[in-house]
């Protein structure tokens, strides 16, 4: 996860909680010390149409969607 302040990808998770269908994670950037929160929710998979193989189905590439809130 890239830091929204400095752009580095050297962040660590310092706290996490499962809140309803989402995962709440508090992250800390190693280089600049900025703390920020991310909320992760499962990707929604659309049902396959009749006659399509699994490779042709509509699947999300990402494992989840992220929302960052800088604090």
C-alpha cells in the first residue's frame, strides 16, 4: 500500500479490525511516519451468463477495493 503523503510503499499494518463486511486497517509509513486508515471490502463478483466458461465470467482482478483516509 502506497503512503498518500510521500508515495512510498513501505507501510506496515499497526492495527486491524473486522467491522461488518469490511476490514479496517491502521497503517504506518516507515520513511515519513504518516499514519492512515484503509477500509477493505470484498470485491463483488457478477454472476456468469449461461453458456460461458469460468474464464469468460465477470471477475474482479483485485481482491478488494480500498478507500484511504489520511489522518
